[in-house]
C-alpha cells in the first residue's frame, strides 16, 4: 500500500471513529483553504487563474504540501464564467480578483405574499432576473443566456472534480462518501441574504415579523431539498453557515430564526444526514438552543468561551473552532503552539472534537503561513488519545420533557414547483415512453434535472 493510501486510510478511520461515537487515535484536523488564498500562495494571478484554471493543479499541490489537514481542505468555490454570463449582481469579481457577495435586495417588502405562495417559482420568475440582469429579457434570449451559463457551470464543475480526485489520491486526504455533502443556509438567512439584504430584513423584523415567519416556513421545503444530498450518510455532512442569528435580539431569534432552522436540521437528521453548523460571530447566548439539536451535530464556533461550550455541549455534540486565525499573524511561533495546546487541553478530553481555526484565511496576508503550517503540524503530531477506541463521552442526562427551545418534528411540506419535475411527474406527462427503456432513461434525465436545480440553488 502506498504511503498516501495508508495515510488516507488512517485519516478515514479518525473521522469514522469520531462520527461513530468512539475516541479516535488522535484529534482529526479540518483546515479549509479557500481557492483565492491558494492561488495567491502559489504566486499566480488571482482573477486570470480562476477564469482559465491554468496552473490550478500546481496551486492545489503547493497548498497540499503546506497543510496538515486530514479532511480535504479545498471546498466549494464560485465559478466566474457563468456569473459573468448572467450579469450577476449577487456575486461580483472585484478588481482584486475576489468574488464577493455585496448587499443586494432581490425582493421588495410588498412582495412577501407572492414569495410565500411559492418561493422557487417567485425566485425564477422575478427575483433571479433582478439579481442576474442578463435574464431580464425576452424569452428566447433568456433561454440562450441560461444555456450558455449552464454549460459554463458544468465545465467548471467537471474541471474541479478532476483536480480534486487527483489531489485527494496523491496526498491521502479524507473526504466524505460521494454524494453525501451539501451546503445550505437557514431559512431566515436565505430571506435576509438574497431577498431583503441586511438593512431590509432589519426593518422587516420590526414592521412585519409575521411576513418573515411565513416566508421562512414557505422556503423551508426548498432549503431541505437543497441541503439534503443525493446519498445521506452519517459520515457525510450538510454545511450550514449561520449569518444573522447572533445579530438578532433573543426574542426575535426565538420567534423568527430558530423554529424553521431547527426543523430543517431535524429533518436532515431524520433522513440520516448530520449537519456541520458554523456558528458565525458569537453564539454564547444560544447554547441551550444548540443543545437541543440532534445528537452529534457538528458545531463549529467562531467566537466564545470554549470551556463553557465543552461543559454544556461537549458530551452531546461534536465541537470545533475557537482558534483565532488572527493569532497566526501577530504571535510568535511558540505562542501559536501554546494556543493550540490550550484549546486541546480544554476541548479534546473525552473525544467529540475536531481541531479547526475560527475561520478560513481569505487572503495570503491574513496569516503568517509558517505559523499556520506549524500549528497544524503540531496538532497532527501531538494530539493523540491514550484511550483510543473507547466510547466517547456521552450525555447521560435522565429523560426530560422537551425544552421550550426544541422544535416539533412533524411531517414537512413537500418541495413543489412548476419549474422542477420529479421523474414521476415527467413520466405522467409522457405516457408514450418505452417502458423497457425507462430504467435507463429515468436516472439519466433526473440527473440533468438535479444538476440544473443545483446550479440555480448556487445562484441564491
């Protein structure tokens, strides 16, 4: 067995033990490196490289040689070509080569009712043409624009998939089972980020909270469809970055944010799909709410008190984060190592811990790369468990009535849209299809439906 394959098997065992309730051989490491950082680290031009992908294999090679992450560190990225074709206002590449999400308003306050009636239909008919103005044209031109955008999106998706496969095999990174990962936002964050903007949603919280509640409930089936991958797995994950929760008053959070977010996470758990939740900013007010999420939810913290989090959540959930990325820029190498030791001493005992920085290094100048590599290497070499293989710490609280923060888990409404067809619906509209060919046609045609849905979802 090659060294890379043996390393990959070891890393695979770390995560599978962790997710199966065992103490792994050592603390697993997840350290995401955005593609923009990697391009800068390789010394290539940022904008041109994202467009052409020339030199991208060397970019990923160099970053792979620097990191000690166990999990494949290169996540999803924005592709520039289809965004340019669509005239994107939601994601714009600046003169510095970074694709950013500016403050946008895709829906006016008096359009809540139309959105609530069917969110996906409203998005395609009204909101996307505002956020992507090249779609705001006659039907024929719109079809041609979308066809070009879909082709561009597919080309980049395939190119990155080939690169990922080569790098994963060469460097022995762990990845979740194929088809078991996805990304989605909380219903409230969806409404805030792409429909109303920060300013608009802040006003709506005061003047029409009932409309927000209805919009979050209405968009819930869409977000569940978007966040539930093709092949749910306890070794996979749905990543949910939480944006607005920490900026709301607790009373507004309880009423507007938490109910549909909790329903969504529980729906994924019922389908066998765990969530990895990025608690952006400071979520210390909401630890009791987070406790009520399904067992072994993966909670990734930016700020807060790691001791309190370990005490309140560490026996039920899997914890990561807290290491301040800014420390790598300002502290000495030894101070950086000492900070890692401090967090390991707090969070590693009993298992249920992944080492991870509090955020990803967006640009090359945001960290001292030598300190970054040193910290990860230290954790990989020293964060070993003396009792590997034993059951991880578990919550042994006696059975209690559901807390006031828990959400009910009733049946959820099915995602429906005139612009999305399941195979069953397609088959009913085409009764003359050859039944002999149906087992071949069904997965093929449905895969195109799902790929198109995936592209549209990434525009939102």
